[in-house]
C-alpha cells in the first residue's frame, strides 16, 4: 500500500459527459502528479501540482483540468468525454516539487461508452 | 519530445535463471532515472532512483546500473522467481517540474 488513495476505482460513463477523479496523496507529500495509461501507450504525464499550485503541464487536453485543494487532495476533471479518453488514470504523490520517488495510487479505470 | 525506450518489450525466463533488460534515455539535461515494477492489477511500485553516472543500486536479487553519458540503464534480476513476473518500467526526468517520462516497459514472465 503506497498511502495514496484514488476514488473511484472504476467509472463507466457515456460520451459527452463529465467526470471527476479524486486523489489523496501520502501524508506529508505536497506534490500530486496525474498520469494517463491508454491502450498501447506508456504512462503519459498530464499535470503536476505542488502545494496547491500548478507546476507543469504535460500532454493534457484542453477538455481536462485539475486542481489541488488546501488539504492537498487533488481532482482531475474530464469533460466532453470521448471514446478515446477510456484509460487508466493514476495519481502519484511526492515530497518535493522536483520529481524524486513518486508513489502511485491504485488508479481509476475510466470507460467511456 | 523526450524518448525513453525499453527493450525487449517482453521476456520469458525460466525460474532460477538470471536476466537483464535495457532502458535508453536522452543523455542531455539528465536529472534522474527511475525504475518501477508494475504487477498486474496493482499500481507501479518504485524500485530505484539513480542520479549519478556509474550509480549501481541493489534491492535483494534486483540491481540496476546507470550510464548517463551514453544514456542507458540496465536492470538485472538474479535467480528469477515467479513473483518477479511483472512489467518493469523505467522513467526519465530532466529535473524540472514536469512529471516522469516513462518507457513502455519490459513485460517479464517467469516460467516455473
């Protein structure tokens, strides 16, 4: 158990809908990273928050957004969902703003029908 | 665009044999190279973080080496056991606030 929690574990929704994925980092970690694992793709970095502030964006679509709250949990919002958004979404937490060891949550499996 | 390549894509090894696989990464703007182990239905678990050229790290029967000048790292598993079956991921970071850039992994299957 990494100490990182993610909810929900599974999510099934329809095209055009909007969903919110939630992540709570390990106690004491200030950084939250979001990654997407699609079929045949490696883990792709989406976005990084550190202590409530956005620090870096990766391959994140404009339809996706995220935030980190004062209690350090983070939410990834995915809107106008398309079939191609079906993927496993991981969050990972770390102590620092520079990526040292990252601790991954169990992931949220999103299926868009 | 950063390119992190891992080879082979998959590997079948007999129980008790030793094995190794490769990760290649950009040799410029290097900060750290990570190895993760990812078992089916679980989340990636950190094995090593290596930062210095010539670094060698060891955890039980698993070890890794790093060559930052030529941009490669090897992961070695000695005396493979069935519980070593997993996908092994390497990930590169240049030290900025960006997340890790992952390779697609080497899928290791240990056959009894």
